[in-house]
């Protein structure tokens, strides 16, 4: 993925590790990281629950095609989004925030989902 990760102490929780990892990355590297982790998790679930195997080349191709599709959709919205700059800030205290959304098209029998977590 072209991302160097830092080893952390065993006392550092995963959210802090992820924040430390994401901080130096640019938007494209973050997108690559998140989509890759999601694709690997999906690969694992398909192998475990459906006994479906996918080659590394197929997995890499899927990640590249998925990112290309995501970024092509974002380009059409770029002019309106370019005016808004939003910087992530953690929620107060020991709260964890989880955002999730999903959609299903019954005619095409396709679905899309997404999620994010912050501490």
C-alpha cells in the first residue's frame, strides 16, 4: 500500500495507534489504507463463511477498481466540497462515535455500505 506503519507500545490502544498512523498520511493514502483493510476483511469473511477463495491479484485488482470508482464519483462533487474544510476532532471524554450507513437497490440486487469510528 506504500504506507509505513509505526510500531507502538502495548499500552497504546488501537484508536491512538490508528490516529498516529493516519496523521502523516495524505487523503489518497488514507483511502488506500481503509479500502484495503475493508477488502481484506471481506476476503476473510468470504473464505470463512462461503469457502470462497480469491487470489492476491484479484484482491489487489478489486481494491484498485473500487478506489477508482470512489474517486470518480468524488470528482463530480469536488467544486462544492472544495470550499468546505473540515478537520476531525475527537469527541469529548472517553466517548466512541460510530457512523454507519447502508443502501440496497432491490432491482439491481446491489448494496453499498460504509462506516467510521472515532474516539
